[in-house]
C-alpha cells in the first residue's frame, strides 16, 4: 500500500517586497548549491525550520545558563541594546 505524504495545511502570509527578494535570493543560492529546483515555498519552509531550530537552541542555552546561576541572554541583550 503506498504511503501518502503528510497532510500540509495551506497558509497565506503577506511579506514586504524586500523580504520576498531576500527569500528569492536564498532560493537561488540553494539551487546553486544543491543543483535542484527550489521554489519560494521551499525556501520559506527551510528558513522557518532553521529559524525555529536556532531559536530553540538559544532558549535551551539560556535555560542552561540560568540553571547554573549565570547571566541570562535577555540581560545581555538589554545591557547591549540588542
């Protein structure tokens, strides 16, 4: 019995033209590196996954520092205006 791909829920978002240009540039870079066709949707999905993984890593690191009694990332950002 063939397995089907997981169901994907369509989602529409509005992005400023400058951001779409950056996404398209990223898609072209991926195409060049991977030698496969990369759609704008493919690029957006990849960027979302990478961004979420990065945010989760930062959150995990901040929790680990707080558990050890260290300064939090939020405090560092506030001190340096980030």
